[in-house]
C-alpha cells in the first residue's frame, strides 16, 4: 500500500462518506485539468520511475513541443476513487464499470475464482485476483466448464494434502500422508522473472494432469510477488524442504541418471526401482535423457515417485501434447488451446503492493488512450543499440502500430485536432529505446494528428537477479504490457512471453533482432499468442515405450503444435 492512501477497511465503515469522498476526488480531478494543473504533452510525453519508492511517477521535459507531465496529485485522487470502487468488484458478477472500464462485465461462468463466504473471501488479501481480468483487452477467451471443474477439484485436493500434515517430515522420509492419494511436485525457481513464471505455469499444468499438489520452494522470490492462488491452503513449501539445486547434487536423484539406470535394468531384465525424490530438469543446459520426460513409459515411472522437483526455465507445456493421455486432458480442458492464458490467469495474481503500482501507471498513462501499444525490448548484452531503435520504428510503421509522420512539420500543434490518442508502453532495461520514440514524435507531426504518450516505467540498466524491488518492477511491467491491445516483442524473451500470453494477443516479433541492420520485413505477427518451448524434444526415441516408439518431427507431428514464427521452439496453435 502506498503511503498516504486510505485503508480499504476504514472506507467501508461509512459507505455514504465513501461515496462523497469518491465524488469529491473526481470533482477535484476535473477541476485540476480545467485549471491546467496537469499538463498533457502537446505531442508526446514520457515517464520514468528512477526512484526506489513505488509512490512516485515523474515526467521528463524534452523540448518546446513536449511538456512536463506531473501526475502526483492525480494518482492520489484516482487511488482514492479506485480503492472505494474496486471493493465492489466481487463475484458472482464482476462489473468492470466500477473500475472506470466501460461496458465490461465478467459473468460468473467466466470467472476463474469462485464466490466465497465473507469470512473466507480472499479478495481483501489480493485485489488483483478479480480486478486484473477487467483490464485484459481480449475478452473472447472464456474458461471451459471442464477446466473450472478441475480447478475446484484441485483446490480441495490441495487443501486435503497440505492442511494438517507435517510436510517437512513427509519430505524427509520421502513418504505421503497415510490413506491418501497425495503426491507432490515442488517447483523450484531458475533464472529471471519471465523464466520463473512460464515454468511455474508449466508445473501447475503438470500437477493438474498427474494428480500432484503444487508447492513452491521456500527460497523462491516469487512468493513475494504473487498472491497465494489456492483458497484455504498455502502453496509455499515449509522451510527446510530443499531447493531442487540441492537435490540435484545427489546424482541418483537426477532424472537423467535415473533414466539411464532404468534403461540398464530393463536391458538386464531387472526390476526398475524408483527413488522417493527426483529432480526433473528442463532448461537450456538440459541433458539428452532429460527430454525422455515427454515419453509415455517414463511418465509411468514418474507416477510412482511421491516427491518430484520441477526445475526449469522453460515453458514446457507444448510438449505435454506428445503424451497421449495428457493430450486428451488438455483438449478437453482447453478447447481453444489457450493453455497459458487460462492457467496463468488463474494462477498468477500480483500482490497488492505490485498491483497498486500497475493501477497507478495504468490510470495515469493508459486509461485515457484510444489505443494502447506495448513494446518489449530485451537488451541481451546490456548495451544500447541505435539500430534497434530504428528497428522499433520500422516495425511500428510497417504494421500501423505507430502513427505515420507527416511530410512536413506542423506549424502549430493543436490538442483539439481530434486525432487518436495512443499510449505506448516501452519495457526495457535501457531507457534510450523509449527516448528514441519520444524524439521522433516530439519533432514531427503525424498524418492523422495523433497524440502519442510514451511510458517507460523503469530503466534499470541491467538485470538484477534476486533483488526484490527490481523484480517487483519487472512483474508490474509485464502486467502493464499485457493490458495493451498490440504488442511488439523480442524473440525468445520470456518476459514478453508472459505478457502476450496473458493478454491473449499474437505479438509482432522482431525479425533478425540485434543483427546490426533493420531487415525487411522488420517484424511479423506471430502465429501464436502463447509462450514457446525453446529446448523441446525433436526426432527422439522413447526406448522405455518400445524400440521404435518416440517423438518424430515435433513441428508437424500433431495439429496442436507448430514451430514458433521467427523464434526458436514450438508452441500451441490456438483455435
């Protein structure tokens, strides 16, 4: 909660006073605009958050055509109104108009989280759980009744296998609660936020399909970023349960070593003995036998292991389709094949302090826009490349995402020209990419007299692994990107994967990104909105299944899976 913001509980004690305060907030906001206290950029504006605190949003003045934007008081007033209003967004019918979003209602049948009794209601602990669904622009995606039924069954199963059990002792002994069918999969973090989020969703889907309770390693930073997703019970493993990297130090608990031994035992006619703990790893430094995870015979063995450790920086869910019984379940639960969107929208909800940051930026820079464009630029080597700035503009102009420049500069800018208002969210570790867009539109008129506002919420310079403030900013910017209608993304970037995967938008992906020149075409619209599985199985045998069984051409063997356009890996083609 940002300092100076009223407490939600106190606002509810006197509803009439709440209404008055909210009305006054909007009155003073309108008055402030009338008096000119809030100077909207004449042609373009840019905002940065260079402070450690999340309570400040500041603007930069670039030249005579751009004006300093100061939304400090605007944010406080808007927050006052939104906190009072958002508490009304409750199941069974979520009316998004109370958040200032017009003509959008999420019906009970389309909600991922059920209505609960007041004393059991999780919303007060996690506002985004219900509110975030109002901001995603793609509303055609609706969870299937079958998937919602699976979620309700899983929530009960999770509670029964977690509450009242000494999980630390059970894990130490490699056992499960007596007279139960409980099994566990412990997700362990690897690499940055984007990698962690896509692997977490992959682990959750795996748990749903195999009847395993998803637990998060107690050392994971994501516990400070995301709300608890399951009612009545926690997904956080107790302190003392080791991280997958610690288990991995024991060779016998590595999946690749276990698979080799299983093959040897089968060849020798000996029984295959399964361990009580096993680390399943899928990463860019994967061992060849680790990919046998996607073989049916291997899954039958894994089913006998009570404690699996899921350690990955990949989105491996497209590979689940290679397993016949998994494929059947996925096609039943996700007839639109939007696995990541549905599982992610259920599982991933930013904590309140991050959600407040998202809302403040949204209301200040995106709410008023006629169109919102997200641009995600990954600086792989940490340096600024001016060619990439040209690449961004070329891509935006080619597909009409950014307004075309007029042949001559306008003699005088008119803010009442009636042109489209476009807000551009640029997420990058390098601020120069946002500055480049500002310079273009600050110094040139546009054909349609559009007004372009450029938001660069933070520019840290380099990725800071394990720093909570840095990670919170990253999570908030992923969600801001996901709230745009059109997204330009860097190939192979897991940060972008999460944003357009949650948005349900096919991104425009840079072509030959970072190649030293702007190619033709500069970018193309992807063939799928969800993330890609980069280190995937391809033309691989499954010896435990049979001498000739295996996975053939992973790009064409199944109708659900195809190669990702302009990117490495495979993805799920949605209907």
